[in-house]
C-alpha cells in the first residue's frame, strides 16, 4: 500500500512538475504583503531571477499551525527533511535541505540574521509559536542570492513577520492533542489609527510531554509590533522572543533499545545508593531569548528606496545535568580523604551557561528604472558570548567555594559584508543577473573545546545568471554562484578546520498558468573542503563535522501545484540526488585508508512529498500530506550498520470555518492527524567511529531518534 501511494505520487510529480513558486493571493493579502515585503526585497527573489526557490504564506500553513515548529511546517517543501528530538514536533526540531543541516541554512527574519553566530545553528525552540507571527517565508535552495549572516551552503530561509492590518482584530487560538500537548495564543491589532499607525501583538503558551519519555516542553513567547506608514515611509519597531524549558532528549537510544523500548530517554539517569536506576527530574535546557528590531523603509524618489534595520538580540540560559561519579579534575578539585580513603570522584549537579549579545545593522538601497533593477546593501554585526559552568550541588565539594566557576570562556565574532546585485532586462525575453558580495569575519574564542582561536576570513562570493522568458507561461534560467563559509565553534574541537568553498550550478524551467504551476531544476553543487557531518555528537549534543576535501551534490528537483477542478488540488514534489565524498579517507589500523567515493552522511538520494486537497465547499477543506524519505547514512563510510532505513508518512488535516455576523467574525476548527499509518520510523541519529584498531570493527556507539506513531492535534480559532 505504501509503495503504491508513493508510486502514484511520484508519477503525478514527474508528469506534472513542482509547487508554485509564486502564488496569487486575495487582494487584501496582496496589498499587505507588497507593502511589507520592502523589508526583505533585498534578499528575496521572484521568478524573474535565476534562483531556485519556494514560497510559503500564512495561508499555506494556517490549517496545520497548531503549535509545531516552523521546520515541521516546512516538511513538505522540495528536498526538505525534518526531525524532532522529542518525536512530535514540539521542542527541539531540526531541518536539512539537500542533505545540508541547519547550520548550513542561512536564516534571516525581516532581513536580520537569526543563525547563532558561533554554532551557526537555528534554534526555533527559543521562539515558540513563531509561525503565528509569520506573514510569509521563502526557501532558496542552493547558494541563492546574497544575504546577511553566515553563508548559505544548503539553502537560505527568509522569514517576513506579520504585516500590518488595515482593520482592528482580535484572535484567540487553542489547540490540544497527543502527549498532553496544549497550545494557547492571543493575537490583536488596533488596525490603522489615523490611517498611519498600528499596534499589534501576540502571546503564546505551549506545553507538551513529548513522545519520548520525559521529553517535556514548557514554552512561552511574545510578539509586539508598532508600525507607522505614510506615502513614502514605512517604519516598524518589533519586540519578540521566548523562554523555553525542555527536558533534554538529545542523547538518542541504541538499536536494541529502539526495538525494545523506543520511547526510552537515557537523559538524567543515575544509580541511587541501593543500586536502583533513577532519573534526575530537572535535567533541563532553560534558555531565554529576546529580539528588538527597528525597520525603516523610505521611498526617496521615483526610482530609489532605502532600507535600514537596527537589531539587538539578548540570549541567556543553561542546561542542567546530574553527573554521576565525575572526576575531580573536571572541576579543579583536589583529592580528599574520606574515612581513610582517597576520594577523587563525586556526584554533582552542574549548570553550563551561555549568555550572549548580538547586535548590528543591515541596510540596502534599491534602484529600479525601466530595464534595470539594482540593489546595493550589506551589514555589520557583532556577537559577544560568555560560556561558563557552575556546580549547584556536589556530594564531595573538596576545595570549592560558593559561586566558583569551573570554566569561564568568552568569544567574539564580527561579521561585515557588502554586496551589489543587478537584474538587467535585455529585451522582452532575455535578462541578465549579477551579484557580487564581499564578506569578512573575525572570530576570537578561548574555550576548552575551541582552544585559542583568533581567525580572520575574507570571502568574495560572485554570482551570475541568465533568465529567458519563452512566453507568458514558460521561463528558463541558469545560474552559477560561489559561496565561502567559515568553520563554526564546534568545528574547532577537531583541530584546525579550513573554511569551505562551494560552486553551485542551477538550471531550471518554470511553467505558470491559472491551473498549473510547475518548476523543474537540475543542480550541481561542487564543494572544496566541505565540512560534512561525521555522525558524531559533542558533549552538548551538537553534531560534529570535519573537512573532507572534494565532494559534490548532483540532483533533480520537481514540484507542482495543479488545480484538478474546483474541488481538488494536488501539490507533488520529488528530489532525486547523488551526494558524494570523493576519495574519502579514514584512519584504520594506524594508517589512512581510501574508501573511494562514499555517500555524504544524512543525504538521502530520494525525497518526495505530496499534498492532496479537497474543498467540497468554501468553509471545509480536507488535505492528505504524504512524505517519503529514502535511506540515508549516519556516517560517510557507506556501512550497513550506519544506515537509516527509508520511511513513508501520511498526515490528515481538516479545517472548517463558521462565519459569524456580529461581535465574532468567525470560528475556525482544525484537526491534524500525524502519521496516520502509524509508521515506526527514525528520522535522525548519530554514530561514533572507533579507532579501527581491531580488524573488522566499525562502530562503538550509535544513537537513534524515534519519531511518534499516530498522534493528533485539534484546534479552534475565534476571530473577532
């Protein structure tokens, strides 16, 4: 049954093509988006640009927006694979695009960088329910266009927050479901006061026990926006952020436990005085993050407009651990004598803290006249991070004092870039695209994991392309782009990492008509010194990477949006790829061994999805979401032991709207049943390679992150 469903999906996909790259909206939404998109116009693209991309709007995700993170809501875009530590999409979630993990997906919010400057990761758990304040997002696959922040090595994701509303409104949403999941939020807007000023906001609260044992989440978030507009000016001031407390679920489980007890969570386990296994009840990650943005767009003249964004992010928090029988040396303790015996280990409860500040400015000037569209922009941003550890309890405290820190590290990172990009319309059919970026990065750190780091990187990233409009319906493009990227903090754990370089070639065809929108593209991404995932994790659960010399990703992506009739709509997509390390070496038996061309870790060669929607009448919509992810490897050695099996999941979504006439405008009921076929699958994992000192040996440790079987969410939204 699974195979036949997938075959039908793939058949329609290959015949009909990809999801719409641009979608018409109703007049109200259209006006709102056009006005607010000035803040992301410097980094977003349209079908007239030679860039591969997909758009998602608030309308696209609202029926499934019941408390799960943004990566989960993006799961059905081409070449996307998502995962969840807790197994059900609440708490820590991850995303990979074209096999590249989240550290290689450049994320901006209103044009402001969001990736953590040091780890380069994106932690959506720090901004729970952010999808409820998202107007639209654009996922550019490959290098994409020049943007702010870390370079895009798999994709870039540009998020635009809520547009301002002409009319006042209020909204209350509640959803509940499996694993005691409960989401409540409140949204409001004053509407335009005196046709110029609007104040809007949101408060959200999400709780969930998670599919995995004790993988609970306690999440709060807020969003407050003030907007001013006149004929030539649009100004927004935003405050948003969140507080997350999640029981740690990043350790995964071994293969035998996966068979016997797939929800088991080893985090917090220790042995009491009677030899019984116990779990520490506060083995949590506790982090707060607050963002402030000031956005200003000015229409200077008929042809020129400017954008500037000032931003500041404050993050602070810790994760707490019970460590059993830990060495005194870890904490600088001196051995002590207890009842005549030398003691040099102790049980401790420790907190590892991160407090950081990230601030700066991004800017652009846009010129558009007749055939020429020109954008000049850039950004200057600084990160300051403090990493320190404290012991809040110890069975034997030795020579420690109150509020001692057993490590106290700091780091700074300054990121500056300038870019200029132009699109020139040669005639009615041909247009040329050029994009030049200079980026310099200064990174200093003194952590035990990073060592003494003081590196400066200077990158030049050129991009060029051509677009050919055959007619009003058909559009072809070709582009070549270069990206360079610095190592992240974790990469320095392995020694002296090199920066990466990517040459990205994209060749595509788009077809747009009222009932069918199609995009097909072929890509070739050639890497030098790519930092690929090794399959291992460090001591805080972050994936480890290593330079591999030469590697490439070659693929075909197709997705479509097809209106079958007035009631049925189908949106299939498929991505077929070959992802290879060239002449991959490992250390075996004390010598380097060439394994030849191996598959890049976490890079399935086949990813497919489909959305089948049925609207029997305007108020009711039923949708079936299908996703297939082919087999993938946890390491770069192509061994059977490191293989993750393919999986196929299907979700069912229903929405029903009741229109009202007076105080209440409408009530919308939503239902989402995830994994209705109850697939027992694993979407992520890790593996530690041993030193191969014993011939035939392969792995010391493997870990798997099981995802939930059939589960549901039910929601109601009251609009007034």
